[in-house]
């Protein structure tokens, strides 16, 4: 059950917290979900489907996560590093506007104010970064 708890604690609880944070924050009232955000949500749903059906369809995935492995630096905890990769990729794909929020100006110009939710660079960065956890997942499933 380690694979289930790690994905829940490291990936899905923070994503839920970010969603609640941006829904309750007045600064994000004008934000509208776009197709790019939905792609990130579908990645999260697909990963959740893999986690939930792993016991039936992907026993090698469960074995690899539960026994653990060394990360790229040779330290134990590669499975924790793997789930953090998923978290970073999904945050950049689903909530790039929240990541961009750190770069908002305190006194924005009208152009900056109108483009405050346009975070295409962060989203594309998340798309490129998602190649790593997706390829790791593919390796673990086989």
C-alpha cells in the first residue's frame, strides 16, 4: 500500500490544497480554466487510474514502489523522488498561473495586469518536465 499512500500524500493532497487555495483567493477570481489546464487534469486522472488499478493490472509497479530503489544519486528514496516529479509536473500543467503568481508585480501596468493569467511558458515547461515521470512510469509498468 506504500504506492497508494505516497501518491496520495505527495501528489494528490498538495494538488487539492493548491486548488482550494486558488478557488478561495480573490486574486484568482478572473481566472478561467482553459484547455491546457484540462490536459494537466487528464494527466492527473490517468496517473490516479494507474495507481488505483495497479493491484490488478500492474503488479510490477507495486513491487517496484513498495520495495523502493535508489534515486539517480544512489541514495534510497527513489520512489519518493518519483512522486515529487509527478507533483512538479502536474502543478506546472494544472496550475501554472499559481506558479506565475510569485512573479506578479505589486503595481502592475495595464498590460501586466491583463496578462497575469497567461502562463504559457510555465505550462510548456511542465509539459517538457512531465516527460521524465511519464517515462519512469512506463518503465515501472513493464
